[in-house]
C-alpha cells in the first residue's frame, strides 16, 4: 500500500535536507489556498486530492527555470508553483490547438485519461517542467487512469508516463532517494541519482 502524500513528501525532504541541501533550499513553502482555488476555476475540472495535497505541502521551485535547484523529479523536471501552473495552462490554452479527436465544448472529452494525443488537451494540467519546455501534466479526463501523470512536449503532443498518479510519482522519488541514502541496490538495474558539488540533486 502506498503511503499518503504528506508522509512521502516528508521522506523526500528529509533526504534532500541531508544529502542535497541546495535542492531542498529552493523548494517554496506551501501553495496559497487562493491560488489553488483560482486554478480550479480556470480549469473547470476537479483537481485530484493528491495533487492538491502536494501543493499544500510545497509550492514548487523558487524561481522560473531555476538551475540552482537541480532536478527534483526524474529525469530532469522541477515542480511549478501554483501561480506558474496557472500561467502555463493559460498560455498553452491560448496558443496551442486542442486535440480535435478529444476536446469538445463544456469540458467534454471524447478520449479517456491516459490516452495519447496532441497537440494539447484542456484536461491536462502542467505540474512540472524541464529546460526544454517539456511538461509533466496531470490528466483530468474521466476513466480508470484519471489523475495519471502525462508528458507533453511542444510540437510532439502528449503521452502517458508510468506514474498513475502524483502519489505514485512521489512514492518512486521517495523510494529511490531512500535507497540512494542507504547505498542500497535498486531493482531493474536503475541508477541512483547524484548530488553535485553544490548540493543539487540530479537524476541519471
């Protein structure tokens, strides 16, 4: 059984503070409740409880594309502040065509959560971003994979990751960081993250 978000985040932060202090320092305090409510109104679909729970524990990385933080989410993503999520969502909504096979009026979607498509779906909420402009998004479409984490790259559309939820994403990060701190072997030949000389976490 997967641990709740608050427990997973505490595990992650404990390891970061000890082993990757530069990354730990750049994580903002909890997201303002008003920002979360405003984002909810903009999207028009209910946000998963685990995503809201994560934002009540932290509000992304300190600055826009801040390279002082390293990469919190593998392979090279940093979490966005809630206001940045609002900006990213509004920007891509206004500048990118929606998936003609999926998005209809009134927040109705023909495809199910976890289905690939492109170039953009209005039910995808960006939560992390890397320096190439690729985002990790939470899929708010209906279906058994509601809440799945998707990857969305400019010009390439969106597709499913192996994380079925924000909770699963955080659980993997917590497990891999804990194994790294204990110098324990990881399954499937996975490699441990590293910490550079400045104390920033980096994933292989």
